C-alpha cells in the first residue's frame, strides 16, 4: 500500500528545479503554468537565491509546481493514498484529481500572496523543536505566547509566533528539547496571524469546481480521510490559520496499512520524519530525476493494495 506525499514550505533550495526542467516536456509545462499564474517559475526554481525563494508568494507556487512536475515523471502509476504537509496539501489535491494542475497553481498563487500580505503585518516566523515530550513542549510554547503550528510526530514540533517570542524560545527551550532550528519561512503560518488570509482564500476558492478524490485523501487538519472535493477545498482554505497535524496523518497511514511512502520533489523532510515514526515502511524522496527509477520500482512493488 503506497502513500504519495508532498512537502511544505521550507523544503525549497536554490536551483532545485534545474534538473527537472531537462525532462521531456517539462519546460513547456512549467512555462504554461508560469503564464497562468503570472510568476516565472523556471527563473525562481533555477536562478533565484535563497532569500528570493523564501518569499511566501514565490515559495508556495514553486513547491506545488515542483511536486506536480516530479509526480508526472513517475508515469501512470496511481498511489493508494495521498497527503500533503501545509501547502503540500494543494499538491496532494491535484494528485487525487480534486483540482487540475492549473487550478491548483492558481489557488496556491492566491494562497501565497494572501499569506505574504498577512505576514507583513507583524514580523513573525517559525522554529522547529527537536526532541522532548509533546505535551510538555506545547504547554511551554503556550507560556511564551507561541503556537504549536506543526505537530509533526517523531519528536518534532514547529513553533510559530513573533520574532521576539521565538528569540525568547531560543533562550528558554522546553525541557528535553535538544535543538531549536529557525525555519526558512517568512511568517507564523497556521496560527491566528494568518486569519486575514483565510477570507482572501475563500474568495479565490469560489471559482473552483472540485471533483471528489479518486484515491484516499488524508487531511492534515486531523488525519481523517476526506470523501468529497468540496470538503477538501474547505479544509484547504481553513488550513492556513490552523495547526498542521502531520502526526495524525502518519497514524492514518498506519491504519490504512501503508507499506511504502514516496515524497515528491523537493523530497527529504517528510521521508525523514517517516523513517523515525513509521518503522517498517519503505521510504523514498524525489530530489532529482536520478531518483525516478527507484521510485517507479517501489511504486510497482507496493501500489494497488488498499481496499
């Protein structure tokens, strides 16, 4: 039983799209997407520096485009279930047939712009906490005025809030936490700081005509499977101001009987978590086209078992 997953913001690195554009038809596809959303994805994915692609309005459509491009390169194989972390949920919605590629990119373009605008109101950010007891960590964060914006499982929680609050966290780590790592994001995503973006995204979503998922779609709101396209879109809209519960998604993968997990480009983050939280589940991250052959073999071996 195979799960296909898509990473969220912070996974991008300068030039990560470059090798993917050499695949047949890839440059034309990215060019058409760029024209549809008014953003030069090829430039940002190949030539832009780290600061340029840290911009929320750029990073989010770039990540979705990379995910879609790398998934298409896998061929006709269909996963048994899909899920995405944060903005990766829009990528997953396209994998599941809820949105076509262009609709997904138009939605993520609106999402990125709305969240960038909300983030500009107050200087905010996010930091990953590694280790520690989740309950102790969440309570400690609450005492500092921070939000546990991503509960990722495998001993990782991401805190979000103002830069002053994050600075206080760096000086006052929760008991048992080994490291506090600032993330390459430009806002306190999945917190009340993003509330203004929800209304903007609701407006953008009115033009969508979502289809029901063709495969099992696991929501990062609560780890539940979602049966209708309308419900998927509702969750995508509300998600920007609500915590990501990736830990519950992984529990869902276990319930579904997952035996393998493939993470689309720029892969690595979610497979790293899965290796610690899902023992016995085979994992593979798509980082460059060199990973495609192994991914196709893994998919051929594991896909098609879910009931």
